C-alpha cells in the first residue's frame, strides 16, 4: 500500500515543532510494510531533516522497516503554509497512490491534498489533530467561518475516515454533524527509547543551580491552549507552602510573541526566582534528562487529545497532575498514574501539594505511570492505522473494534 501524507511544516514563528507526531505516524506505517511519503509545506519537524528527499522517486526508495518513509519539504509562505510547488512536484505521483492522508484542516497542503484526491478520485483519511475542539474552533473564528463554509466542511464530509486520538476528539467531530466515519486510534511513544535513561542531576545542574527541591515540570508548546496562566497561579500557591519547589517550563512559544506573555505572568504572580524557561528542547536525551530530574509532570491544558509529553513522562516514571479536560485524564486517574484536577488554580495547587507532600504516593503512582505508558506504542498504533487504511482502500466497513459504537461503522461505499 502507498500513502501520501500532507501537512504544514514546522514554522519557527509558530513554535518550530509543527505537528510533531506526523513523522512518527509515517514511520509506524513504514514498519508495517507501507510506502509512505510525507509532503510538507515548510520545514520538516526538527530531528527528521535527514529523511528529506529531493523527489518522489527517491522518497519511495527510502527504507524504514519493511516499508519506506521519506519527507518532501517545500518552500512555503504565510501562516497557512502556501506552497504551490506541491502541485508540480507530487501532483502526478498521487495518481499512483492508494490513499491520501490529510493532517489538520486549516492549511494549504491540506487543501492541495483534497484537490488532488478529487482530481485523481482517491480516497482520503483525515487526522484533526485537535483543531476541531471547542477551544480551537474559537481561535480565529471569523476567518474559519468563511473557510469552513467554502471548503473545510466539504473536506471533513468527504473523508473516508476521520482518525481521532481519543473519545473527546470523536465527540468534537460528531458534534459538527458532517460525518460519522470515525475511529479512535491513540498515538504512541517509542517505548524502546525509555528502556535506558540518563543519570539524574544533569538538568538541575544546568538550569537550576543544582537545586534539590521538588521539581515540577511542564513540557510542551507555550501556547494559549495550554492554559499556562492557571499553572503559574497554582505554582504561586505551591511556593507559599513549599518555597524550595521549582517550576520548569520547557518548550517553544507558539506564536513566538507568547513568550512575553508567559514571562509577564511569571513576574505578575511573583514566582520568577522559582521558575526557569528553557525554550524548546527537541533532543530526546536532553528531554529525558529533564524528565528523570522531575518529581511531578503537569499539563493544565484546556484540551489535549493524545499528549505525547504526558506519556513520555509516565514512561520515565514521573507521575502527573493534569487538567480533567484532557482526553486521557480519566485513564491517568483510574490507573493511579496521577491526579486529574479541575481547571482552577486552587484545585491544581491542591493536587500538586498533595503529591509533593507524600513521597509514598508519588512512588506508587510512578510505578503505575510506567505500566500505563507501556500500553501505548507506535507499533500498536501503526497496526490499527493500517487496518483502517486497508478497509478504506477495499471499500469495506471500518474496523469494528476501532469504532466506539455500532452507529459509527461505515457501510461499504
């Protein structure tokens, strides 16, 4: 099977990380024997530059496991990754594809993919990647309203399958009443990368002057969706009771100007001496140095489907405090891998303090966190994605075990 994926690139002004899971999705499919070409409007996700190829022919010859995977990166302009060169470079090659994949919704590469799918009469699947959540639909509402009615609704309605990463994302899709062709396939992490971890102390030595106090770690983009003001206000309360505690915010600002907003909150709520902003860290070893030094991982986001940083933290053995609006918050709480708190500074601070004051609780949750993370691998995700793609190509019903209710199953087309 041959699939072309289309996605916007990793723009520096938008944090420089792009939709970071897309290359991992492609590699998981390649390990299942699929030929995968990732068409990017803009720079590739950091860490995957070595997979960029100059043309389709060489892209299809790059082996990753039993299949192939490579990236075709195109010059692009503007917030929506306007990259007209995609048409000339891959337009004809799409005719030989079995299926296309559209990642997110509001970008020029996705529009190109939809156009090529219609031109060559190819089926396509779509990953929303969180853009259909109520919070994200409220960002740039006026611009999206126009585009939705011109094209976005058609793209969503025409998808042979919408691949959601959690139940809440499925609910977001169904609420639009444009399609019921949904499956839920969680993302994963590279479990083998967490079998051996670096020694403790390196991150604290580099960024915290060797501090031995409790370390609360946030890892992710600094963006409005992430609800960082709540975390900073909660941390101000934590510091009142545990002044030796420290907060590390790791990640690029998205947009870049948002870094000033975050710094302003840190100053406003008086936790500058207890807080470090490291910027983005994409190197896996350096991320793991931060994780092994952390006592607690926090994610206060308004919405998250599959939070990779959360599962990476759990795989390292770091328990978590997460907002109860995350798709996997209930699972984290049920499995005893952390606490799910309402999105208020008071509730978040209370949950953090409960964890920090009880080393035995943290140790127990750390073991549970490792166990929970072990069930989420990219190989498992890849196998489920392949079954979904094969059912679409064969014009069969979507896999029954991946649809959460009988009414979600598609009739043969």
